[in-house]
C-alpha cells in the first residue's frame, strides 16, 4: 500500500520518455510530489524496505529495459523557484540549470557555467556537474534535502563530499533546494558569454542527438612532475579514438562520430544496446591502452526478464 499523497502517484509508469536517451522500462511507482510537505509525509509513511530513486530530467541516466523496482521521485512545479539575494542564488532542485544561469545573469550574478548543462539543479549537485573549468563544488554553500525517513535537513556543501562528477548523498535522500555563491558580473557580458558557450558546444558536441553527455570519466592524469593529480590530462575521447571505437555501433546505439565520448541513440536503441556498446568500448580501450574507463553515465534498474 502506498501512502496517500496530494501530488501524482502512478503505478508502472514507463520512464523512457523522461530520459534524454529515451530508453528503459517502467518504474514500479512514479511520485511527483506537490510540495516539500507532501514529499516528507510520503517518505515518512513509506515502507522503509521500498527503495527510492530521485531523478531529474534523466540527462545522465540509462534506465535498463526491465525498469526500476523502486519509487521514482520526480520533482516538478513545487520545486523550481529561483531567487537571488545579494551574492546568493537559491534554487529549487527541479529548476533547470540553464534557467538558473539565466536568472542569475539577469540579476548580475555569474553562474554561467551551468548554462550548457541540460539537467536540473538536483542532478547538478548530485553529480557535481561542471564545465569550462567551474564545478558545482566551487559555488555551492548548502543544500536542503528530505531524508529517506522524511526528515527535512540542511547540509553544508562540505558534507556532500563533492568530487569529480560525484558526491556522497545517502541513498534515497531527495535534494529539494540548493544555495550557491556567485560572483558579480555585468548582465550583458554574462549573456554574451553564455551565447558563446552554446555556440562552442554546438560546434563540438552532438547536442541535437539523444545522448547523456560524456559517457566515461576522463581518467585521472599524471602531471609532468610525475605526481598523480586530478587535472584529467588523459581524455576519454582520445583513448576511445585510439581503440578505433569512434562511430562504433550496436543495434541503434552508436559512439558519436562528432565526439567519440558521446553514446547516442540513433533511433530504436534499447538500453541493452547502449550499455552493451559502452561495455565493449571499455574492453577495447583496456586492450589498446591498459586503462579501464569508468562510466560517468549512471545505469540503473533491471535487465528484462527473459520470457522464452
Ligand atoms: C548533451 C549533454 C551535455 C552534457 N554536458 C554536461 C557538462 O558539460 N557537464 C556535466 O557535468 N554534465 C553534463 N551532462 C550530464 C548531465 O546533464 C549532468 O550530469 C546533470 O547534472 C544531470 O542532471 P539531471 O537532472 O538530468 O539528473 P538525472 O540524470 O535525472 O540523474 C542523475 C543523478 O542525479 C540524481 N538526482 C537527480 N535529481 C536529484 C534530486 N533532486 N535529489 C537527489 N538526487 C537527484 C539521480 O538520482 C541520479 O543519481 C550533459 C548531458 C547531456 C545530455
């Protein structure tokens, strides 16, 4: 039995149309809470044995073809407010990164690095999203979250363990708001910079294809002094090229010809095609370079049950 809610609770909801790659089976339940109180009450009353999976707009996800045995929580209208208070930009977790960047710029605050990242603020914090040399970790002051038990908590950024494309948010916790510190900037100059970033993106990445951004993390590099560091001098796309996997296909899945670290659904791909091609790339790159690529895209859910 599911607890009563004011938002929308749907059983067996397919997830493919809620992700950028447009693949994957159904969630046992999809819950779209009306507001924080609705979310907290639901989680407090939900059987603790039921897994909870928060999702944003699925721009970093492969949902497997068998779907997710969990309650998927997708925040909507009650969670997308954005306000600017001096150097602080406070955003609901469902707000799109691009909207936050634009609203901040209009108020003369620089969060331009968020402009080209297609996810939500919840996903950006969880993944420590970043580009053009800036990451969420450089700006985040604190977050508000609802724990799996339904308690509202405030966490300082330091408690989130933000690192390259990762954080350590406890499982089942749902981020509901994030507060960023942003430098001052001239609104017109910030708008110009964002336009330039978009143009640069469109010329170097397959932004019009169905993808989930970079497929693999850039392996940690070694500086010229020989010390291990995190400058990521090794680029995943180069290793993929050297392994001859640019443009490689499996079913409807392909490693993009335009940017070889982008895995794309050319139409009709299954999650198994996409994940299988990714695993093949890992194998080939290991054979050619001895380096084991790590997935950046999160893969969640179950393989389909074989009905033969
Ligand atoms: C064309 C393209 C370009 C991209 N470029 C970049 C880039 O430049 N830099 C970059 O860092 N990433 C990039 N990405 C990847 C992706 O956009 C980011 O990882 C983004 O932060 C994911 O946000 P999302 O809302 O889509 O999260 P989802 O993909 O829905 O989820 C990702 C993770 O975040 C968690 N999550 C989402 N919302 C919440 C919440 N409210 N509370 C708790 N956990 C939550 C999910 O559980 C999951 O673990 C790109 C993707 C695409 C498709």
